[in-house]
C-alpha cells in the first residue's frame, strides 16, 4: 500500500517522495482519511510511529485552497524542540506548496517573531506559554484558524501546560476541526479531549507501551558508580547515536562534561541552556558531530533522529509514561533499538511497575570486568562554618518570589 491511496495533490506527493516515504505507517493509514474528511480525531500512538506526518500531510492538503498570509492551522507543542521538528516537517513535505510555517516559543526575541508574523504565515507551531504571550499582546491573529492540533497532550499535562492550553482554547471561539494526539491518556488529558472534541474518531495504534522494536535491559549499580559504568558500557558496546537521560539539569551537565573528558563526542541538553546552545546540541546530534546526547526529559519528545541505536536511562524515569516517552526515541518506524536502564536499590518499586507494563521480567545485566564493589570517593573535609545568627521564622512566600 502506498501514499497514492490518499489522492494527495502532486505538490504534496513530491515532498513525500523527496523524504523517501513509500508505505504509510499504521497511524498514517488509519488517521489520514478521517482528517481529510474534516473529522475531529484522537490519535493514540507511541513516538516514532510516523504521527507527525499523519497530520502534516492532510493539513497541507487542506490549506492548498483558500486564503494565504493568515494563520489557518495552529499546532500546540509542549517543547521548543518538538515545535521546530514539526515546523521542519511542514517545510519539507510542503516544499512545493508555497505554504509557510513558523515555530513560536520562548527564549528568543518576541519582536522578531512579531515581525515574521506580520509578513504572513499559514501554519503556526507554538509552545503554550509564548503563544499566550502573543495572544495577550495582540501580536497574533488566530481568528482564521480552521484546524487545531494539540500534539503530545500527555506531555502537556506532565509539564503543567493544560491550564495554558485551556486559556488558548478560550480565545478561539470559531468553529474548527481539532486533532488530539497523545501517547498515553491520563485522566486530565481524557477530560480535556471530551471538552474540546466533537464526535471524534479514535485511532489507537498498539497499547500504551514501548514499541516492540525496542529491547530492554536493566543494569543494577550503586549510585556512585553510575558514571563509571556508563563510560565502560559505552566503550564496550557498538553504538550509533546514544541518548542518555538523567533526572536533573546539574547531573546532565556533569555527566556530559565527564564523557567529553574521556574522549567521547558528547553534548548536553537541558532547560537552563539558551536557545542557541540547545539548537546547537540538537543539530550536532542530528548531523553526527555529537555521538552522545545527555539530556533531561525535555528531550524525550523533541528529537527526531532515526539512527538513535541506544537510549540509556542513567536515572530511572518518574513513572512508566516517562519511560515510554524516553524509549520512543529509539526503535523508530520499524528500526531496532536498545533501552538500557541503570537501577539502584531505591528503584525496586519502579522496576516492578515497568515489568508489569511490559508483561515480562526484564533481564538484569552485569558488565564483565567492572568493579561493582568500588567504594564511593571520600568527600573533601570542609572548613568549619562561621557562627551564624539565630535563625528567624520564614516569611510566607507569594507568587514567584
């Protein structure tokens, strides 16, 4: 079965062929027809299943006819990286359509974004906070939006964006087609879908679990030995590109620096980085300049790199949903991938939850020649603290103080 099934305009088919697409994935096969029919759609599918093209293609087809220079399609994304990735998909698939898309997110100049909006775009791919900023300032006009996509809705919930999303929806009173995509459906996300969708078609691909193309393994290790184990594992394992997930921003930076000192081509990606540095890390990872990217969960949904061979959970993720999102970066669209997770004694309950999700007992691995009994390094004796004044009661804190 090929993309000719959908009767796309030749200009869109040109983009499909240029990207090497041959057969539609299941989410594309089942999701594109009702979108083309103008139906509201709930798409439930794991990352790496071709979901982005499942809505960019029919949206591009719809926008070929009608006004240009006004925003007619809006896509709300949880992260800057995913917004850029989606915008790039529109640009590549619609290269010959003349449709203009724009990624809108914080960390860059509002004035530059406003200037570009004034020049006219048909597709806006935006993060909730910056989109609201433009709405409140009157620098964006959503009154012509015909089709709205809420992408990675469960990630919106994870990051606390659902109130912002509801505020945005309250500003869009015109009738429209709404597409709702998510890998999982927490209760708050399900309630949102019921509130905003009209008679939706539900397309679910597989169950809420990692792709079957990914193999899983656990590496029990003491917390202070994680970095040494990571280094030795990377030296002994044939890899292509490796995505390493840590829990904190500080740990992301320290692990990446240590890998660099050991001679690995590594970079870090976390929320405190400026947008140019984040983009440089992603671009380097995509083009192979960096073979290893150490990231917080901010990267779990914003990296579209087909050749990621391994995802390594340096820290156990917070819940099975987070595991699904992380692991979705490998084993994409039929390719095989490996998910390796470092676990400590504190992770026993999380491991049991994960095994219930996967319906199997995961293999425990140990690395030959690695000293699992090594002691933690002694901490440098700190100088005595100066006497301090008697502590006073804490004042109440308000707002962002």
